[in-house]
């Protein structure tokens, strides 16, 4: 609780979280390698259910979204595939306490986020349109897709990352959400459209990590949203 700092307006978020990634051998690269995760003697079914869900998202949802983005940009359907041969993933399960759960205003850092949220008639997720913050209705059996800063950089603003926040007002129930933050290969070099610029995916991720956990400046474009 009160570990993550997404926005200077809110400060440390009143939520708890568990992070994991795609299971890979120990590596000197950040954001990749094995996950320290409870086994069945501690939390029966916890690891297996998370990895099963991860497989579904990364094999059935993510490829379709990458294809859709490519086609929307007038590119070949498989244009992004070369950058996602070993994609980087931050998978998260978030617990928001009843009545006080909060995640400050921010944008996500990656290409896009696939969000599974617990259904409540009164929405907790808020997004920013061109002029104001609005509630995002909670739709049952549906994914929420947030576009990320890395996609905005890559497309030179043709796609814009989604400003959002969570204010869980329901005083009777806690809230669980499961976001999948999808990034390209950790060593991918992004070349923003119509430029000669080269951006390291790894450096973008590290800069965002430092901003959240060390310098407490906020996540993504948080400073623009206060």
C-alpha cells in the first residue's frame, strides 16, 4: 500500500499490486527473467491461473491489436512482428481498497495496455477526452485498451497515449483489475515515423521506472495532466 507514485496530484497510490512478466531465464537485461511468485503451497492456483491468462492475452489478443494498429497506419499487417519476437510484458494484479482505492492521473508507458477490470455499475476508471475527464463505463466481458507513450513516440502523435486515473468510490466492495502492459523486445530500437531519430525501448522503460519509484515525478505524461 502506498508504494507506487503515478501523479504528484495524488502522491502515493492507495492500492496494492503484484507484478510478473513472461517467464524467461535469468538475464542481465531489465524487465526480463524469472518471476518470484507464490507456489501452490502458499497460494493454490495463483501462479497457474496468472500464466494461463497471460498466454491467452499474448497469443490471442496482442497479435490482433498489433495487426489492427499496423493496418490503421497504412502498413503491412505484420509490420510490428519483427519488434515483438520476444515481447516485454509487465502483467499486474491490482487491489483497490473499498472506498479509498486510487491511481493518480497518468499515461501508460508501453505500446498499449490490455485491461481486465472487475465489473461495478458505478465506474472507477476515468479517462481524459480532448476537453475534460469523464467516467469510462464498466462493460462486462470486455477489454479496455489504453494506448501508451511508446506508441505515441513511434507514430509521432498519430496515436496519442490515453490519460486515465482510478477513483474507486464504492465503500462496500474492494476492486480488482488486471492490466497487461505490452512492450516490444527489450532491445528494440524504435525509429519515429518520418524522422532519423532512434529510441531505445529499454531506456524508455527505465526512465519511466525511475520517475515512478525513485524521483516520484509520476508515470508517463503525468506532469502534463495535473
